């Protein structure tokens, strides 16, 4: 459950908890996950109508580490829920079935949910390719949906206001009341987009300040002077997945620099050109970093976000790493959702299918049995909805999934 794709974690957890306590719906809520802060499973009539505001209110009514068993507003109605707020501030909400009068063992559910919450936090903090692919796809879809809804409702409400303000209507009081109602609805609709952006974006200066806080523990016991060059305060906000990835990649670069025998000074600079976040990390070290290893380490995240990297290292002079990460998601491709359903091992197998390898060669390369490879190939074909390994390999080739980088998320073009 916790090693599979992040989008499936709610469904997997719901199946697991169903053995302990039957429920109609399950919701996991975390503001750390910018792609989908709500991860849901169960009755679509409930989970599709759950709002961020409702979950926020439930969370604020529970102390960290506490539970709630009672009525609450969820999916537009007051209903009995059972909820736990993990010490990591991630919320779990269960809607029990009418046939389940008793509450679950709070310690048992809280303990297993703690494992799930930790798994989510690690994927977000590490900004793995799987997390970034899912988050970026969700951000792109959310932006399109909000734009379409906003345009449609603005046109509708503007038309209503125009009609109600017409001189052809005699009932003045009715016009005033209706106008006020429609105006309030229009304001609420516009603010919904702002609230969503606040949840899914970070100001570039905020993202950079968080980076400095995350680097302090890594540099605490090193006598290294660090120059931080802040981005412009009016720089374009970063999508949440880009901010997480940028910090994760800078941490990896700093660790690579710190592995050198001597390191006295580093310079970390962020900038924005309107379309990209530009990152530069350089040092005054011996220039002995492993450029190929560092490039491979960062390639998964960079491929997912269509980013670019340049690494320079000159013995005796120092090293310099520059990253360019686009802020806007690319146009969606039909294969991307299917690829996001593959787990890391299945991506490895797909990478070898993409270059035409047979099961025996794949088994030898990965150090597992041919029967296990056969099982993984069948799972890949099913998840990608293709008839044979050739079609699966073609999808892998188009996505840029190749041996040696099989853990990388699909490359966007």
C-alpha cells in the first residue's frame, strides 16, 4: 500500500481498514500534498462532495494526536464521522456504515495511519518522480477546471445581473435582493480560485526561505560559509510540486558538495525569468564531485518537470550546478495517467521492454526470477491497457523510460 503510487494510497488504506472497521467513505487530508490534498476512497456521493473548508474545520476541532467520534459537516451534510489527526498534522476521516455502531480501536487505527501519514510526508519531502508526476498532472487539470468553471459561471451570473437590473422589471425590492445574492455568488466564485492557488502555490521568496531552513541541519556541523542569493520578491509564484522538487534537488546537490574532503564556501542562488525557476549552486571546493552520479540522481525529477541541468567541476577550482525548471505544466498526453499507475518495479520492467529485451534478459539484469518478470509484464500490459509487450514498449519509448533510469517518471515533450 505505501510503496505503490501515491494516488492509490487512500484506496489501499480503505481496503486495509475495512478488515478492522467497515466504512462507507475514507478521506485523507494533507496540505503538504499540493497535487491532491484530498485523497479519497468509497462512496462517490460522499467523497466527491467533500470540501477543503469542511476538512479544515474538522481538523481544527481535533488536537494533534487526538480523535473525534461524532457528528460533523462533511459533503454538505451533518453526519457521523470518526477522525484522527496525526501528529504530523495529516487528517483521516472515516464515515462509518449504519451497521457499524461501535468506534474502532483508536490506538490501533492511529498507529497504522501514522505509517501511512509518514509515507505521504516522505514522498512529498523527497519530491520523488512518482509524486511529482501525479502532482503536476493534478495541478494542470485543476487549473483547467477552475478556469473553465470560472468563465462559465461569470458569464451566467453577469447575465443574471444584467437581467435583474433591467428597467423592464418593476419590483425594485426583488431586483435589489436578487442582485445582492448574485453579486455575493460571483465574489465567492472568484475567491474560490484564489483559495485554490493559495493551497497549491508558494511565493518564490517563501519557497527559498523554507530551503534555507531545510539546509541548516545538513550544514550544522560543517564549517562552511553559505551565501544565499534570494529571488526577486515580485517573482512568479511556484507551483507546489516545483517548489518541493527544487528544494529536494538543492539538498541533493549540497550533500554531493559536502561529500568532498574540503568545502569552505558555497553560493546558492534562485531567480525567475517569468517562465522558469533558475537555480545555481556553486562552491569553492576541490572540484571532485561525481558529475555523472549527481546527474543520474536528479534526472528523475528533472525529466518529470521537463527541467534541464548543467554540471561543471574543475579540479582545484570548484563545482557549479545549474538547474532550469519550467513553471507551467506541459500539455497532457494520453499515456501519462496510465504510466502513473505503475509502481517502481513495473517502471523498471517497462524500461527493458522499451529496448526490446525478453523476460530472461530482464530477469538476469534485475536479479529476479523469470516467473516474477512474467508476472510484472502481465501487470504492465493490464495497467497500460495494451495487447502485447511491443505496444507497452512503444509507450515506454515515447515517455523516455530507459534502462538505468527506470525509476524516472515519464519525460514530457
